[in-house]
């Protein structure tokens, strides 16, 4: 199904042509390659993109992220064509929470509300009461009665961080993100020793052993704001390195250090660096081809969309600023 353009095809120009012809909007996560972020109509974290998907008047949504994000766009826009450049762009955190096993886990706690991080499948969303992102999770949880028992899934590290922040004792599903889990504490300490002036900033999907070093913990958009407010300073960044593109744009003169995942003591090199392999599956050529062929498109059963839409809409409603 893939088009075979000549070597010198201007993919950006062709994508812009198709975007206009199709009345398409291109949404990209902060973890996408730099050139994709530059091409997108909107770049943001999961909450930003969910809001854009819910509000768009485009006929076609091209979602440059991972599959669960495109599913979210389809759930909020069931009548629109939602394209994803590479259907193999999955998520290790989503994979850590299989629907059948989670349904059984939920059944063991019948008096618990299910609060689920947006990094999960449509099937898990359909089993949930409220969806949250790392940007709004604390605010949403704090709107619930203190006596309300809660299951939090799928990320156990984000859940533990939220328990600490909210004073809750949520029951946690044992899921993790492979990127945030694999950062090397040893390499972090080395970087801080070499650059003692640098701010350590971290995403709450990181383990507590790493978060304890951070001067600021927050969602990707929160980390971005933190660096933007401190131009010319230096930062050690504990999240997927795709965010560095926006950080460098918005915090001129600043220096950013990404933390290796696994240290090879013999070679002194990083074996598994801090990139999400799924996020990096997308490319300009794949975006062009999916728009040209209107494939692959995200399709979900109508009953699944109906069940998954309720907790997503509840998230958007509970995330509105208090006037």
C-alpha cells in the first residue's frame, strides 16, 4: 500500500498539499521526531492533544504519536477519519495492562472507582470511571471524596507519586513505561556531579529512586514550562528525549542533558538510550503515505467507543479551569 516516491520528493510540501485538500489536522506528541513537531498543526502532551481532538472541525485527524492516542481521537470523534502513520506504534505501558487481566483485578475491588492514566487501550478506558493524564491527575483525584476507594492504573510509579501528593491509598496496577523505568540512577548521579548547577526535572512515570533527586516533577507540558521560565540555565531531563526539541526552542541559551538508561561500564556508553521506540516509528514519509492512501485508519466498534467516551469526557469536564 506504500507509495514509492522518488528520492527527492518534498514530503513536507506534499503533506501540506494533502492537508489542505483533505481538511486535515496533524496532531503530534512532544516525543515525536523534531521534523514532525515542526510540521504539526498542534504539538502537546496527552491532555493538550485530547482537547484539540475533541474541539477540531477538521474532517481528518492525522495523529502522530502512538496508537492509544489515536484511539482517543477516534473515541471523541467517531464520525471522523483518524489516520495513524504506523499502526505498530504501540506503548509498553499499554501492553502492561491487558484488558482481561485488568477486568479480573477490577472485580476483586467492587467498591473501588477506577481512575486510569490515558496511556492505555480503548478497552481499559471502557473499564474505567475517569481517565487522567499526568497534567490533571492530581487535580481530578482531589475533586473526589476522601473516603472514595480508588484503583489507579496502569502506571504504578505515577500512582505511587499521586498517592504521596494526594494523601490517598489508591490500589495500584503493576504497570510501567519502559523508557521512564530504565533511566540509570548511576548515570544521573554522574551527570549531577559533573553539572552541579543543573536543575533535575522528571516525569512522574519515573521510579521513586529517581524522583527523589528531582527539583521539579511534572507532566511533559509542566517540564516544558519550567525550563521556559528559566532561560539560559541548565537542566538534567528525566523523560523521553523528544521533549528537548521544544525545550531548546522555548528556552534559548539553556543547556539540556539527557540521562542514559543503562551504563556499559566497559565501553562507557549507553546501551538503551531514553527514546521511546514506538514514538520514533513515525516519519514524514509514513505521514505522507497514510494521508495519500487514507490508510491505516483507526477503527473501533461502536459499543466500545460509547463505553470509552464517558470516562474521557468526564476527564475533560473535570479538567476545566474553575471560574
